[in-house]
């Protein structure tokens, strides 16, 4: 997998990346949390606790599968929280 840095980014001597065009984009104000989405959720507590207890007993992922799962985990990271705004 190759990652290319857009031309609008410039490399600083401290190996940090900055952009001159970041102010051109409007701020994402987000949305309100709709708690009613969660009101009708039912969880079998004892089954959830049993399942959670087995997580540490499972075998870890090895070799090429480990790499592919790590890539998948990195793809799922929400990088918007790292923006600092």
C-alpha cells in the first residue's frame, strides 16, 4: 500500500506535515446525539459477560493474517480527532 502526500502539503524540517489550504474548508459542526436510537436496545448481560471473559483466552492472530487485521484496524481509526480543532 502506497501513501502519497498531496501537493498542498509541505514537509517541515521537524518531519511534521502542514498545509496552507486547511483554512479553505468549512468546520464540520457535527450533529446532535439522538439518544432515542438506544432506548429500545436489549442486551443479555450474562451472555455478554461470558463472551467478554473468553476474549483473553482466545489465540492471537499470527503471520499474514495479523498484518491484514492490523491494516484493517488502521483503516477504521477516526483521524478527524487528531486535527486539533
